[in-house]
C-alpha cells in the first residue's frame, strides 16, 4: 500500500512548513511557506550564511535607503527564490508583523516584496504575500488582490476571520490547528482523538462554511502538532506540514480515509458581508482567537527584530 503521505496528496496539496532548503529538497512538496520564525532559523543556520551577505548586497545595489527593513525583505525574497528553485509551486513570504494594524503600510511593504522578487527575476505569480488576519490586514489584502498580488491570510483562529478574508477575495487562508489545541490543553481540556480536537474542529467548520457559500478562497490547514491532526483534515484544499510530520506520514503505510470533500458540501445561503464592528466584536467575544492572534503577532514581531539584529 502507498504511504499516508501519498494517499493524502491525492486529495490535498502538500506544503512544506519550513524554511530549511535541504529539507524541502528532500521532501519535494508542491508548495512552501515561510514566516519570520522560519526565516530566523534559516539566518542562524551556517549553511545559509551567504544569504545574509547577499541580502546586504541586494539592498545596497537597489540604490534606496539601506534600511534594516529592506535588508530583511531582501533576505526573505532571496530565501524564497532558493526555495522556488526546488519546488514546482508557490512560496509564501510574510509582511513584517509589526505592520499588522496598519493597512497602508502593509500594502506598501507587500508591493516592495513583489518588487524585490521582480528584481531577482522571479515569476511573481508563484508568490503569495502572507499577512496576519487582522481587520487591517484583510483590508490590505483586498487592495493587493485587486492589483493582482495574491495573498495568504495567516494566524486564522476563528470563523469570522476566515469569512472576512474570503469575502474580501483573499487567495488563501491559513487556519491554525496546533495553537488552538495548545490553548485548550493549557486550560485543562482532555482531547480524546482528533475528532474532538478543537483545532481540527475549527478548520473543519471553516472549510465547510466557505465551501457551502461558494467562496473560492483556498483553505490551508496549518500548525499541526501530530500526524493524527493532519489525517483528520485529509481533503482540505492545502495542508502545510513540518518536515518531521511529512516524514512520519511517508513512513506510515496504513490506509487513510478522506475526511473533507468540497464536492460533497451542499450550497447554502451566503453570510452577509461582515462589517468592521461585527468582525472586531467577534474577536473580542472569542478569548481563544483574540489571545492567539495577539500572541502570534507578538512572536513574529520578536523574531523579525532578531532577524534585523543579525542583518544589522
């Protein structure tokens, strides 16, 4: 029998959740996604020391301000370029998390990332700009999508974030599984199997809601802690998975059952367009989602600052 990874790939596009170029070459996923934490790991890896120097050279040769922001974005795009050389699909590159509450600044930074990719001769149709799913981030994505810049709305922890992103035509959303699981376990929840896992349940709800409303936004389950969580979302449009879990799925040759199938979701009534007030209230009224969104932004911001120190 084929491996669980091979079975899973029949129904879901597999995405490597890592910036480790050697792991990506070995695992041969379709797509890859990066974030400030993963880029920081790349920057600290001596095998990729030349990318730090190249980022400084690229920033200087562009003849603009040689700022730390520009060097960080140069490093991100150079890393993305290398990754694209090893995969057939897309790579996600994230905007500085410290801009998560500034729509116009996010738009400008995203345009800058795309300009850097063009400078490197990269086909920007293979780039997704990754933005935190705050209200301001979703509005920025709406502007960018109209310009032909495709976006990945990340740090999605509740249905309202997913709906707002999809209603504003985001190409892709990344609802998180593991961080939701962690949040509940820390508060004493005993999870007996993936079907009772609140992270798995959240992604399933988002998937079924978006498909039932005919929304085209791609749902990419993210932030997995166990292979069982991945298997419980088999059939989700995309799944971004760490190298360790991809290897575990590759080593397991037991049968896998498809759990999600967009073709079997009946169409229902569309949810009215979420207003800013309704979106903000939904987040405020959901302690888990508001806690995890804020924490995720803070974590990415700290890693962005650490990356700047390396590039200084």
